[in-house]
């Protein structure tokens, strides 16, 4: 089954949780509320066949609780397949906190959230996502051991974003090799949408290699900072999707490959860090294939961060983390070829491998 973006205004017409389009046999969904701190959070545990459900916490000013639920269901499911395809013994989970991280995130709120995570006894392990910092995870660590991505000073692996960006860079190079016959990105016009933690680090790799990088973000200050640091160009137009480019790198939020944008893309390759880039996985995966656009599956190429935080749980070996992250290049190339041979979408090719690993483990039990 695929999880689809749904019109949340229509949700009241269907069963609100188990009946909605993004629900995909999730094992557990936990609604967390605390009046004193104003915490409203949802923890989604999609699947724990391969291990505890690990996935970051996102704090976002959702327009409705439905949007938040829809997001956590999609994100937690994505984590299941990300860990499965990367060969990690982890299940898929994710959490969302409803609110503006800049204005509403307080230490008390984070501690209360940590207590909810702790109450799950390790079935869900948290980490950073959008709106979170390493220091937030350090705070959570004071109330539960079930957290990763904590600072090096506190015995953790620090911010996972640079490793995520490195993996995305590897996946992008593989997609370039497949599409253009060379992994060399020099001279390629690459639009990076969202220059936060991961986006900036990706820009660094790309500009070092001599790509023609164009950046876009909703935060003007960040744009100027990253432009000045790496000498890249700020996108000044109104509709990035229809611009002439070689590679589109979505590094902000998901679902930017959708009914509106799909007809506009001129890029031959889409490879970025954002989770859930395809609004409707099967439909938009197929549409990209028909248009001849090579999509490097997001849950495959943005796995560097989870490789890094997973190592906190087992044994932190930097060389092994880099080796596994660099292997994203080989896996991406294999999956792109496999999709062609079998005439399926790159999404399906990646999904099949991940699902097969979960099924095999289930059968062993
Ligand atoms: P971040 O919050 O540091 O950065 C996100 C950036 O996107 C911000 O600068 C924000 O202003 C910008 N943004 C938001 N909406 C935008 C829009 N409509 N157009 C342009 N820019 C917009 O987050 P991050 O940690 O860099 O993560 C980026 C994406 O990668 C997210 O989808 C996240 O889930 C995914 N991801 C991150 C990691 C990680 O290790 N941090 C790992 C895997 C996946």
C-alpha cells in the first residue's frame, strides 16, 4: 500500500485514524498532551519487525491537527523503509510536536516530551528533525536514554545533518552517473531548495566540486549567509520548479513532486534530502518515469543521518559510518538500473528491497 497526501479538509468524512490514506498498518500511535507546558505531540510507530522504531522529532506549525497526524504517519512509515534498505536493525517511527519551534519550544516542553518518549520503554527512540537541535536532544537525554543525536560532549554523535548531506551527495552523484554518464557534477546547474542543516552542507559539497548552485529558502537571512559563504546564487524567481536546471535537490519539506509541479520540471534528475518528496508515491513515481526524470529515492539517499545515530546505539565507528554512507552511491545506482530492467518506478524498486528484508525477518521469527 502507498501512503498518499490527502486533502485534510475532507478527513472528517472518513475514519479519522485507521481509515485515512496515510495509515499503513502502523503499530502504535501515541497522542501526547500536557496542559502546563502546552505540549501537543504525536508519536507514530510504524513497524518494529527489524528493531526499535527510530526517527526524529519534527516541530512544525501545522495548520491543523490532521496535518500533523498525516505527517507523522507518512514520516514514520518512511523511516521503516529507510532503515530496512540501509541494512540497519531498526524499525520506523517519528514524532511531531505541534507548534512554532522558534516561539513555542521551551526546555519544559522538551522535557515533558522526553517523558512521553520514556514511557514507551525504548520501543520508540527519538532524534532531531526539522525544528530541533542537538541541544534539544541533550535535554531529552536527561529524562530518557531513548534518544540519539545528542552532542559529542554528552557522549553522542552530534548533529547528523552533515552525514545526511554526504549521503545525499553520493546518491546525487550516482543519479548523475546513470543519467549523464558521469558522476562529475562540475558545471551542472543544481537548485537546492531549503538550505537548513542538510541543505547548507550539501551546498558545500556541490560548490567544492564546481557545480553551478542556485539556492532557495523562505529565510532571507540564511540565503544571504549561505550565498556569502559559498559564493552561490540566490534564486530570485517565483516558481523554481519550471526553471532550466540539471538537478533539483529538494531539501526543505516533502511533497514537492505533486500534480502541480510534475508537468513543469525541466530537471533530468531529482535528488535531495527531504523526506516524502512524492506527494503520492505510486502516481508521481510513475509520472516521473514517463517524463524520463530520474528520481533518486529519498529514503535511500538521505539515510546518512540514521546511519550516524544508529552507531550511537551500537558502536560509534566513524570510518564504518563513512563507508556505509558512501555505499549509498552503489545502492542508488543498482536501484536505478533495477527499475529500468523491470520497468518499474525507482520508488518501487527501492521499496521492494526494503520490504523483502522486513518480510524475511518476520519469517525468521
Ligand atoms: P532544517 O529545519 O535545518 O532546514 C529546513 C530549511 O528549509 C529551513 O532553512 C527552512 O527555512 C527551509 N524551508 C522551509 N520551507 C521552505 C520552502 N517552502 N521553500 C524553501 N525553503 C523552505 O531541516 P534539515 O535538518 O536541513 O532537514 C531538511 C529536510 O531533510 C527535511 O525534510 C528533513 O526531514 C530531511 N532529513 C533531514 C535529516 C537530517 O539529518 N537533518 C535526515 C534525513 C532527512
